[in-house]
């Protein structure tokens, strides 16, 4: 097979959104074979970077795309992909720069306008995100990703009613987008409709995003339970406290299970399903809809245990956590390095306790860091 035939086959694989990992790996190896003969073919570099992107191998994709832009600085597709790759690597400032450069070259491309909106979402500037999403929707009124970004920005601005309306578009997201809302199935041919708030139904509500998101959203479960027979699927890490806090309906810690491994749909009537944040459009449309009352109930034995442990300390007791998120969810904006707490820890008359939890893959990771910090700074 000559190099051009290999390139054509690789292009077909990369254009197939359902290509398997095995097909992508074969595509990658085939393109590497072509490079043995055409080392300066930047079109092949671009395709190879695309194969890496499809496999979430962002550092390799970034390196190849950077090489493409060195020899083809006006290649709009390379600019856009380079920006997206930088975003995945946490370099949001340069990602926005390249998204803007790409959009300047193709001002009628809704996808490029939406990429700018995504950058503003990640940067915590929601009004700019709304403006960019509006540009994308002016070009393509049915653009799902732009509606989704607009919804996220509206919610951040506190425009609840409009935000939830746009947020619902996230249920139509497809592909490998990290923003994809998880759609739950409860059978081989899942025909359960989305719950729209109709009273008297048996509704399976499931957490759909991260643990922190679930903790926020469960404040709405009690509202839903007034209108429906609720079944709640929780993250397994939270199932115990969810059962303790909401004893009036069944709670299963099965959110991470594949639908084929679910047992409760075999004995439970399910009339409709609902991702937990869809409850927002039903119960949280005005500031006054947020009750601002406690909804999670601690276990009495833990309360007593920690009361006993903390009773030895007479000064105010303050718990701190200094790092959260990942490089794709703005760890830089969601974290304060422990060293930066030094003046507070020295000058505030209180006892400080670490609430920083370990990554499951690295148990005990924070203990030596805290010990080293205390020793270096003379703190506790």
C-alpha cells in the first residue's frame, strides 16, 4: 500500500466518531510508517495529532500540533485543535488566544465561536461566555454545545430560569466531550421518559456529575419527594450519608454501575427518569426558591467521636482544604498552595485542621506534605 492510500484510510478512521481504540491505534501506527518516508509532511503530523486527541493523549497531540503551526501558522484547523489541546492540559490563557485566532480567520464558524465561550466558562468570566455563545447561536440556533455553555454561564450569573432552560440542552450532548451529561439507562430498550414534574409518578433520579455536584444538588430531593415516589442513585462514596439524610425513599449507591448490573429496576416500578440537576428547572428558578437550610445529616456516632477529639482544644477550630479539581477543571483557580496559608495560620488565634482528602490512587499523599510544612514553618 502506498503512502497516499495509507493516508486516505487513516482519514476515514479519524472522520468516524465511533472508531474503536484498536482502529485508532492502527491508524496511529500507519501514519508513523508514512513519516518514515515523508518526514516533513505536516498534513500527516496533523492527522497523527488528531489520532492522539481521539485517545486523550494530550501532551503528544500538543507537541505535534505545535510543529504543524510552526510550518503552517495559518492552518485554522490546527489552531483550533491546538487550542483545545492546550485547554485539556490546563493552559487556558494560550488556549483562548488560539481559539480567537482561529475564529478571526473563520468568523462564520459557530463551533469556533463556541470554543471561545468554553474558554470563558473555564476562566470564570460568565458574561463573556454568554456573549460568545450568543455569537455561536446567531450562526447556528440549534448548536447544542453553545446552548450548553450558555446555560452554564447563566447559572453562574444567577439567571436561574434561563440557565436551567439552556442547561437542559446538555442532555443532547454526544461524543467524547468532557462536558457530556451522563444519560442513564434502565433496560435494554430504555424507553423511560424524562420526568417533567408530573405528580404521582415513580421517578428514578440519578447523580450525573461529580461528587461535589451531587452534594449540592441533593438539596432538591426533598422537593421532588413531595411530588413523586423517588428512587435515588447516588455515588457509592456518598451512599451512606445519603441514606441517613433521606430515609423516606430508597437510595442505591449504584451510580457508577453499568445499567446491565443494576438489580433494583427488576423489582421497582420506574415511570420516568431524571438527572438530578434537571430538578433545578422545577424547584430553583428564583433566589427565593433556595431554602438555605441544612439537608445533610451527620451520623451521631461520628459527631460524638469528633466532639470528644476536639474538646481538648479551647481555641476556635477551623478546618481547611487547599487543593481541589484537576488540570481540566481549573485546579489553579480552585486551590491555594499550603505555603500561602502561612500568615493566616500564624496570625489567626485558632486551631487549624487539615480537611484535605487523599486521591484514591494515592492514599496518604498529604500526610508527609503536612508534616514537612509544619516542621519547616514551625506550625501545627
